[in-house]
C-alpha cells in the first residue's frame, strides 16, 4: 500500500481485487480487524470491511447498491445485501468491541442518550410510523431510535442503538413476519428503551460506568425510571420541560412546603442565586457563558426523605431577564458549573451526528429487516469511529483525505 501519495490502494480479497480510496493509513483496516473478530467466517470479515470502507467513501446516500459500486459492483450488490439483511451474524459482540475501543481511545465523560429520527416516505421500513418530533415541533413519518453515545469535550461516538417500534409493528403478525422481528421484541416507551439501552451497555466489562445524560424528551420524574437507573449505579442528568411539577426539598428555599410547583416557577423563585458558567460550544467552536443554579427538589408522591437519593433541579439562563432556557433533573450531587458543562455534551453529540454520523449513513438503511437495521447502524457506528481515528471529524473535507490521527 502507498501510504504517502493518497493514491488508491489495491487490497486483495478472496473475491478479487477491490480498490479503495486512501484513508489516513490502514487504520481503517486495523479497526475492522478488531471489530470483526467475532465474525466466524473470513468472507464475513471481508464483507464487513468492504461495507465500512464504502460507508466512509461512497458519495451521497449509503445504499447497498452505492456502497457495492465502490467495492467493484457486479456480484458485490447481492453479497453485501445478504451480509447486512439476511446473514446470521450477531451485531451485539461487535457493539461491545466498539464500546471498549471508544472507551479506551477517547476517555468519555458521560454516556449521552439522544434520539435519532429517520424520515421515511414509504411504509415498509421496519418501525415506520407517524410520531411527534419535539425537536422539530411537528409530526413526521419515519423511524425513531435511541442511541447511546460515549461523549467527551472533543469527540463523541455511538456505541449502542435501540429501535423504537410502534405497537402496530409488534402486535400485527404480518408486520412482525415481514420485518423478521425476534421473539420477545415488543413496543417500548422512551423511558423503557433508554434504560434498556444503557443497561445493555453497562453489562460490557470493558467499559467504565459514567453519568448518563438523557437528552431526549421523556417522563424522567417517574420514580420507577429513576430507581431503574439508580439500581444500575448510574447518576442521571435528564432534560425536563418547564411545566414539569416538582417539590422544593430544601427548607431554606422559597416554595418549600407549597406543594407541587412547575420547574420554571421553582427556578425563577431563586434566580438571584445564579452564577456565570463558561463552557465550550462544540456546535460553533467558540467559548460561551451562561448563568446557572441548582436547587434540591423531590418528585410528587416520592418516598420520604432518607429513603431516596436526593434530586436537584438545574436551570440554565441565556438571558437573565427571561425564564431559564433549559432545565434538567439530576441525582448527581455536583456544583452547577460541572452539571451545566456536562449537559453541553448533548451539543457535542448533535454536532458529531450532523458532521460525521450522517455522512457515514447512520440514517441510510433502506431494508425492511429489523436485524438488517441493527447490522447497518452497527457498521455505520464503526465507520463513525474510524472517521474519528483518522481525524476526519468535521464537514470541511472528504473522508478520503489524510488527516492527523486523534489517537494511536
């Protein structure tokens, strides 16, 4: 392989030579060797690397046909389609290996749970339905998934996914058969899905538990949900709406003993305690400042004090004359400055999804198979990690140009 010229490299495979554009050096091949160690057959490992390199270098939509064109076309279309949609390999060991690798190379500060909305015009893709998307303020037809991202200030990468299935897909025998839904797969709430995805990630012995940032709308004041994360030993920081009703739990604060108040009312009553916090804006690459405070609260109907972990309401102001711009409920006992900076990892994830994740096709699976969707998103997550390792973490250039490595 020519490591210095940027020319295409001729990699010999059992199916014949396949030409790929230059990608840093062969770090992509090295990463694929690590990620695909769980695949039992050599031809599967070959197809996996073809697919990942295609995700990194194929222009436009990352369909199997377009990826196959990068890998030589012809029979590659059928073989890659079978590898993703109809093969029998299990994606879970690959995700575990990916999580361990991202843990080792990026030192994440938190696990960020964010929603991935995938608009679809048709009705045949697994899990498609009409749903309200709070971030957009409108109803869209499409798929929705929750991703667990390992995030630090400089980078973030997805390591686990959970596809949210509407009840019509889990209760209709014909839809289940068509999507090849495994036994036991059922409809879940956002809260159930988030807890399940995080719990599954936690079972990996090669990752270190981190605070969980729940940057997705949900009923995070539910005692069962909070207790579920507490049983995992994971502190949470969960976004809440202004109208979320809570109890002031600090006797020294206004509103104590007044019964349930909205999160906005509680924070506005103590806004004189705000302090300025500087933080890095990953979205715009600048240093910014907000004001923030936290106050001890409890959920209505919760167990008596002493039987439950303390909860805190964090508020962030962008304009001191307006109500808080964002509000968070947390059981992490930390200064407001640390909590606020932790919430900004959601921006890191949003930027990396837009500039890296979408470029490697996280939303581009076109098949009907539940297993195929999970295999595609797993391979796209590997491609996402590969782009981080080759240093291509922004939209300023193509993936096929050498960049400094993020880590060795």
